[in-house]
């Protein structure tokens, strides 16, 4: 079945707004696992506006499912990843001041930059996923770089799904099928929610993992985190 990885960035954002350690992001991550999450995702940005470097190391000691660290692979990020040694690193082409991820890698134009990084992470026993747009050519590029997985950027899917569900899914079909044909693991993430997750999973059931943060944490404000995780997992059966 497709694994649910909970992105806890927004929990750290809430903590940082007031100072102190409330809510406790480490305890929250452990509770997510206890309630059935099969992974924890963090994105430690340079400005530490949500997840901090110290959070990553604290989480690396207690996360018992799959720990996924995502971010732009500069020297700072690589140092964090190699020290924390997560299950998976997801490389995203974000600029340091970017609000949120909004596009994938050009795996062809950036091949010379990405290849040695992928080799470095893999040589340290860390699975590597590349964040890409739903473009079969970019998926093929990731395969040539010997990435283990691609994560399809699902922002455009979520943006039009409510009004044009068939068209939204069609946008992703070629890339998802190409990943399967090439033997690449398929992940998906960005703006997936209780409203659009089931359709995506039903269309591409070979998806290995979905990483969900903003919508899931927002739902938890109403439903509680335990019931929210149960609901999301039920859509991935």
C-alpha cells in the first residue's frame, strides 16, 4: 500500500510563532507514528522559519518509521542530511527565500549538479528522490542520474482537480507510467488533501509514498491528529 508520510513543518511554524517548545515537534512526530503514519517529513530551510537544524537531529534519534528530509541540496543541507542519516532525502529546487515548493527539477539541465550529490547520498545508504514536474522527460532524466525515486509535484493537480478531475489526472498519467516502466519508485506531494488524494491514488496505485503537510495539519485542527491520519490512510488502501 502507499505509505503516508506526515510533513510536520507547520507544527514547527506554530511553535516558533510563540517561542518555547509548544507544540513539541518531536512528540508530535512520535504521536503521528503511534496513530499510524508510516513516515515523517521535514524541510529544514536556511532561515529556520519552521523546522530547525536541532529539530532534525532530535527527530533522527526517535523516528521509527521512514524519516524523509527534503530541501535544496546546498552545503548546509547536505551536512544536515549526512549527519542525520534519514531513510530518504528528497531534493527540491527551491531558492532560500521561497515560500513553498512550486516547481520540480530540470533533471537534464541540472544533471551535472545533481549526479555527484545523488552518488554521495546513496553511498551513505540514503534513498534519493528528486522532486519533478509531471513530465516524462524529467522522469527519464532522474532515471539516468540513478535516483531511486521521483516525487511528482502535485500542486497543479490540486489546483484544478475540483473543477476538472479528469484533466487533472491526465496531466500526471504519462509521468507516473514512465516512472513505473523505468523501475523508479514513485512519490507524490504538495497540496494533496482529503478532497483529492483518493482519486490520485486510484489512478496511480503504484505510488510508493505521499508526503502531506499543510492540508493534513489543517484538518487536524478540526478532527484531531489521530482521526486525521486514520482518514488519510483510509484513502490509500
